[in-house]
C-alpha cells in the first residue's frame, strides 16, 4: 500500500505521482489531502473556498472509482508518518511544488518520513518543463522570456500520465475500516503509543470553511474540478482559440480560456492541456484555415510558457515574493497614499476601466488579464504605490492567485521584475479603456453608474468639467489623480531611483 499526498494537483487524470504510485503499489493507493495550518496562514477566504470546492470534486472522483479521499488536518510532518504507520504503507508519494514555502514544507516532510523509516518519492508534475531544465547557454536561469520561449517551444513534452483504474485504489470500505469508526479522528490504538495521530482524520469528510478559520466570500466563485476544467477547455479550443491572438485583450469578449484557477489548483494536468492545444494546432493547419488561426493557437501556448517562465524565476529566486527582482541604485520612493490605495481597491478611482477591473475582482474573484495589467500600472505608475500593496490585495481576492504568476505580473508592471516593462512606458488608463473596451461594454457591466452613458462620454470622463460629470453620472467619482501629472512624477521617481537627475 502507498499513500499519495495531494496538494496543488486535485485530480486523478494526468497526475504523474499518482500514476507512478498506482502502477507500482501492491495493495493499492490511499489518496490523502492534509489541511496544513502553516499553509492556511497565507490563504484567504476566496482561495480556501475555492480549495474546498476542488477537494470536494476530487473526493467525488475517487468515490466514483470505488475509493475515497482521506482528509486530515494538521502538520504534514506529523500527519503523514503517522498515517503511513497506521495504514502500514510502504511509501508516501507526492508531486513537487516550487515556491519557497512549499519547498521548506516538503523538506521537513522528507526528514520526518526518513526518521520514521518510511520511503518517500516526489515527482515533477505541475509544469511541462521543470524549473532547472531550460537555461541559457552559460547555464544560468533565464530572465528574458523571449529567449526562454524559444527553447521551451522546441522541447519535447511528455504525454499525459495515465489515470489509475479503480483496482489500483484502496476500496472505500477497506479504507473506512482501517481508519476507524468514522468519528473524525484516527482510531484509538492505531499508533504504537495508543495516541491519536492528528487533530482530525476522516474518510471523505471535509471541514467547513468556518472550521478552518475563514468566512464565506461575497464573490461568486466559478465551478471546480476536472470535469468543469475539461468543459471549459473543450469550449475554448472548439472556436475561441483560433481568434485568441486578435481578441484576447478585449475584456468584453469571451476570448480567453478561463483555465487559470483550474491550473492553479491542478484540477487539470498541464500535459493534457498542451496535448489538446496541439490537436487544435493540427486542425488549424490542416483544415484550410487562415494562417492566423495557427498563430493564435501558438499565442495561447505562449501563455502556458509564461506560466512556466515565472515558475522558474520563483524557483531560482524565492526572495522575489517580497523583494524587487531588479535592484535600483537609490531605491524607489513609493508614495503609498492610504486613501488613494483604498479608492483603488474599492474601484472608485474615477478611471472607468480601472474601476471596472477592481469591481470585477470583488464580484467574481477574477479579473481579465489585460485589465490586470491596466490596474497594476495605475497603482504603481499613477498612484505611485509599491507593487507589494497590489500583490497582497490580489493574493487576498483572486481565486486563481498563483505566487509565481502574480508576483511576475506585478513586478513587470512596476518595472522591477524580469523582462520588465521599461519604467518610462506608462499605461494611459483612458487610452487603454478606449482601445480595449471601445463600446464600454465591460465598463458598463461592472460600473452600473455609467450604464446610461454613451461610450465616448465614458472614455472622455477625465476631460469633463465637474458640472458635466454631475449631470452625466452624479454617483460616479471624478478622477482621484491627474494622469499627466502623475506620469511626470513617476518618471522623476524612477530616475531618482536609478541615480539620475530627474530634470534631465
């Protein structure tokens, strides 16, 4: 018997570690998920709600296969050795994660299992190409995406890992008998010292959100699980992917895959996704389609590569979670005005595309990627606020928050990261709104105060007089800052940080 420890891989299909355990295990595999308080300390209401939904979908998948999911709460360094002992498991298997926190956790678990005399095995699963496998010719990790992408796209990829059959999993009744009478804890006497292994261990029973110390979020969080992920992927690849390159920056269009949360929680395997995009590419190239269809599929594949680029940046530079990747000679003098930051969070800046994005975030725990760039630029270049302020807010409110991707995006916007936007390129929020939401459909969907206005008037909001604004939409605020003035202030701020004279 082997234990498989699920973390950010809430699926049975295309799961490298689970497939390896299932192929080898004599006596079957016992799947387990541990609610780790050390990890929950960095979580949020939104993400724990989404996590619970994903774990529930995983449990139901195991039940459909005649097994069940063992659910525990506690420190994995204690939980896993004790469960292995109680179940007489030969080995504990898991898939690697790449953040600093995850690597510290996994090192502690390896040591604890070693001390307990339990074999352990970790697999690469979350990315197509592992963080250390793509390097410059000099052997260094890449800091420029375009060069990384060239090597990434030329590399062969593994096929999806096989899904274990029901006969490879421990039967649900056997698992229930091994754990105990279903009282929510490991059976008395299952340890050699007669103690109870963890605060809570049960077969298939999930804790309530409040039991974990979190509250139900106000945001409407979408569906979870492999079936929902496959539905989303199939719908996207049937049509929208072929216009992805031209349409993906327009938030009012249904032009993106919306797979980010499913990939973040590992509810669909990246090899399965990539293989599906390769089939779409073959269709684009063989059905007399326009050349831009294949280009669009390749553009979507680049988004998978971006995900892995930022993963390798975090892997090799775990300090970037709190520190600038790119150092400035004199440091950046962030303004960090609390009232301005609060208005940004509320979606009340008086810049319609910014406010629409922030309100979508509050309502859906999601924001369109182009709009993420716009609101990040506005916070760092118009409000002159530290990117860490925005990163922390996204970490709290996004259901699909991914440390590597979000950190990479925020540092790009702030001109402090790898391959970052040059400090002198500053998004004009009104121009961005007019260009990517020309009919103001997205803005009107999320900013109801502006629904009765013509798009032209919305895009001219910053130029209107107080009387014109009061007549047009009295409940919507005036711009809290002047973009032109703040642009000049941002340029001066970055020049000082570079040790340059801002007057030159």
